[in-house]
């Protein structure tokens, strides 16, 4: 698939989120992605990365092999964009299980799980695998 590929190494803390969002917004502008595509990928990366930096490296997390690390890469061609978010934190599959049920009003809504629903709304692909001690989350979207 890849005609183009870009990679960004990030710190394993909350400063990673704005750095990654600036990076993806610059890619979207440089590559001329349609607004809906750029918005969906930016929102999805924000959600996934916020969860990683909030939970993957906490005190209850097993020691990572090496220093805590996060990498995001973008592969694209004229039809499709794929982001891969990799971290060496605690194993966690955000695609496992169903998101909480939709509710009639915000007062009935619980905290958590709704970001995956948003990601699934915008993305064509949301896939997880654990490989060699790394969480690998792929976020894919058709351009258009």
C-alpha cells in the first residue's frame, strides 16, 4: 500500500498528544486530505493516544521492555490512509468488547468507552494486535 510514509516518535506522557495532533494536521495540509478525512483521523488519533498516555505506562503497568515509547506512523496512497499507533506499555485491546449502550441524554451517560464508538464511526479499519511486547493499533480510512 504505502506510496508515502511518515513516522513520529513521541514521549510517553501527555505532551505526546498535542505533538501528534500538530503532526497529523501538518500531514493533512501537506497532502491535501479532505476536511472530513482529516477530522476523522485527527479525532481518532487524539482518542487513541490519550488512552495510551493515560493508562499504558501507569504505576500498575508491567515494566516495559526498555524505556516507555510511543510511535505513530502514517502510510498513504491516493485512496487510503493508515495510521499505526505503537506503544510498549501494558497490553490493551481497545477493539475488544462492545462500547457502552447509547443513552437518551448526557445525564444517563457513564464515563468511558465512547471514544471507541467515535473512532468506529469515522474509521473504516480499527484493528489491534500485540507484537513483540508492543501494542499496535491500526486506524484506517478511505480518502474522501
